C-alpha cells in the first residue's frame, strides 16, 4: 500500500513540475515577443555620428541630444520606446533637438578600433558613462557640451516619469538655454 501511495504522490508532483515548466516557457515566449526595438546602430563611428548631428542642428537652430548606451542596455531601449509613445515629449524633442542614439560598447571583446572609438567617445563626452546608461548629453549647435543628464533621476518604477522627462527636455531647449522669449 505504501508503495502505491508513494507512486501516486510522485506522479502528482511530476504533473505539477511539468505544468510549472510549461507555464515558465509560455511566460518567456510572451516576453520575447514583446522585446523592445533595437535603436543603436553598432556599425557607425559614434564621433562622426555626433559631428553630423551638430551640423544638422546648426542648420536648423536646434541642439543635439545624445542618448548614449547600447542595444545591450534594457533601460536604454526602454527609454527609446517610452519617448516614442508619448506625443507631448516627442513633439518637444522634434521641435528642439537632433536626437541620436550613440552606441557605446564597454566590452573588451570589441576590436581594437572599436575600443579606441569607445575611449575617444567618453573623452569627448566628458566621461558621461560615469552616470550609468542611458545617459543623455546635450550639445549646443556649436558643438559645445552643455549638460549631462543621469537618467536615474527620470526613472519611475520600471519605466520613466513623464513629467520629469518633459521637464528635462524643456529645460534644455535652445530657447530655454539662450533665454529667448
């Protein structure tokens, strides 16, 4: 009798384990299907990307926002998704900034050329990586770095606070910085 009870108990536990594994696989599959869009172009020279954005910003009377990070950074992708879905924030960005996603890869496994680019990028952007990623660097249309924003001050829970993000962008528009009315 004991052997029969033990066998039934074993079968019941195995069914629970299999159901739990199936649920875990379904959850992972659902999460993978809602993966965030990659926004960083890993194949371009980030220094040239910044120079091109400055040229365009100068021609349009805008500033440059460099969102420094990479496709390896979930918070970087989360921010890109967040601003694309908020029309008020998107409008402020579009009207005032050349917004670029500047790829930074701190991995030593990169080629020597990429490692040198990463080092030069951090030198040019005043070691902005010290704040973590993403980090936002505001550059005026003359190429002068005017602000580095630690993104942790914009976070709320597992996302970003819309009021804080909007305030950040509005405070660094060319009009706000130059004091034009």
